C-alpha cells in the first residue's frame, strides 16, 4: 500500500552492486513503471558493465545532486544491511524531510533500519523475497521483471549449484521461466 500510494520513490541498491542488488532494483523499477509511479534508482557507485543488460539499468545514477534536486516520499533500499553500507545514510540524514524507508533484504546481519522491514534471512536472495512479494500481491511479473529477478536468483545460488539452492529457490526459478525471463541476456 505504501508503494502504490507513493508519488516519488528512490530505489537504492548497495554500492558496487552485484546481480542480487541490481536485479532487485530493476525489478522494483519495473513494478513501479507498471503502476506509473515516478521513481529513480540511485547508487553510490556505478553498476558494473556486466549488469547493464538489465531492464531499467540505464536509470541508475550515482550523482549525489539527485538528493538536492528531487523529493522522495518513499526510499526503498534493497539488498543492504544498513544505510551506511549502501551509501545513502549521509544523504538521508541531511534532507529536510522524512521519507518512509522500506528495507528489503535477505542478510541475517540486517539492522532492521526501515520504517517497513521485509527481511527474510532464510531466503536465497533479495530477488526471491521480491518474487514472493509480487506473487502474494497478485502483481504481474513481466518478462523484464522476471529477467531482473532471475539475475539476482542465479547470482546468489551460483546458477542453482551452491547451498543457497533449495526447493523454494528452484520453484521461484521455474516460475520466472514461465513468466518469460530471458536467460540468454543474463551475464554472470
């Protein structure tokens, strides 16, 4: 409800984003685009060239002026245990208003710093959590969103070969294939 009622959202993955962070950020950008909600993606550092194939990756900016030029009623932080790690703490502390912070993460060390915390340490990835969120809320997972979610899922499961792989992560992967994800685009 908080996301759907938002006017201006900024999505923040952790600095030096990996596939899970960028997959989650770009999947959320797809969700917000579907609902015609104005949004930006900000990261303290640029995304790696290998992740530029992701839908909405071109929206990512590292320009700190974003915080001066825009006002956000919701800040969504993905795949980051705290605001210092993702580089947004200094910006959020100095803005003259208080946005709602939504924290979505799978790390057991997460500090639960959000006004709303969707932190599930048993999940294989932040993208597994987002997939479940979209399914439970009957949101359409577009092929672009599925590609983003699959990128994060395979990043953290080592393409379904490491200990993050379990029945749940495999089930999410199967569903993402049925949603039309484009595995051929995904770079490891």
